[in-house]
C-alpha cells in the first residue's frame, strides 16, 4: 500500500477530488437501518435543538487536503455531527477533541459548534469508520463494511499523511484491518490497543497512533484526561513535522 504504487483500494470508481467524494458520501443510502435511524433522529430532535434543522445525512470527512495527520473516529453522534453535518461538531466529544487540536496547532480555534463557525484545520483531516449515526453507537459488520470504501478512498486521496490517530479501539482495529488487507506491514500478532500504542506500517507508510476516544464515558471518568490527549497530538506533531 505504498505511496508510489496503485494500492487497489476497494473504492474502484475514480474520485476526482475529496469534494467529489464528500458529495458521494452525503448521497449514500446503502444501510437501511442507519438511514432510518439518522432520519428519525433528525425529525424527532433533542429538545435543546428543537429549533434547528438537523443534517440527517451521511457525514463526510473534512479538513486540510494536504494533511499529514489523519484522525479516524467511530461514527457521527446522533445529536452532534448528525445534527451539524461536520465530524465531531456540536457535542462534548468534539469540544474535547478540538480544544486539543487547537492547543497542538492543528485547529485555528477550540470552538466547534456548527459548520460555519470559522473553524479551520491545518495539516489535519478528520473522518470516521462510519458516516451515519448508529443506534446506541453500535455498527453491524455489514454496515461497517459498506462504509469501508469511503475511508479507503480518503486514505488513498490524502497522499501526505504520515500519522493516523485512531480514536477508540474500533477505529484502531478497522484502520489496521484496511492496511493488513492491502499488504501493509501490520505486525502479527497485532499490537494490543492501549492509549499511546504506536504501529509502524513500514517505509513510506503512516504511523498509527492509538488514543482513547474523547467520549463522555472516558472523559467524565478520568480514563482520558486533556494531558493524555495532548500527548497524542504532540507525538503526531513529532511524526508529521519531520
């Protein structure tokens, strides 16, 4: 899966740009259960957002097309990105994440409340395993696999990526599966997921950095602290600034 050869990733139809891919993603209706759930949430809404128009569609990745750092989460939150239409925007997980990205210089501001809030990313691109909010934050294997070509296409398009930060074990396992299936040098046995685990995929391939997900389950309990998250992005900076 080296940068100098055609990797043969699963998204076979040529994508002219990340913008074209984003449009393709927003039109996706491959998973009936997820389509029904995301649209139901967008209709019923949370009381705090009753006056807002929900996005209610698949959420594409976003950020710097020349990114050297790629972030991969699990999926849009029902009342976060499924509402705002931008990954990790409008919920507490996103606030934690973008504060850390701002401190590390990847984001111009820590605020992340809506798509037009002025937030921009430099050297960083954010995406997820799945593009639709799943019920109870749980994906079925077929739903994960239906979405996989979109992530593969983003990886292929983002030619400058040197570090991939995986937010949570699900994203960590999924990214390593993609690289293993495409001939990447994923160690056997696969390194156990833990906050700060690094997997070097070989010459001219990114380093995968594992992080706990900035979910409230982790941040409220102290399993993930801001210094811990900062350390991940400091390490990403060390890798990408070389």
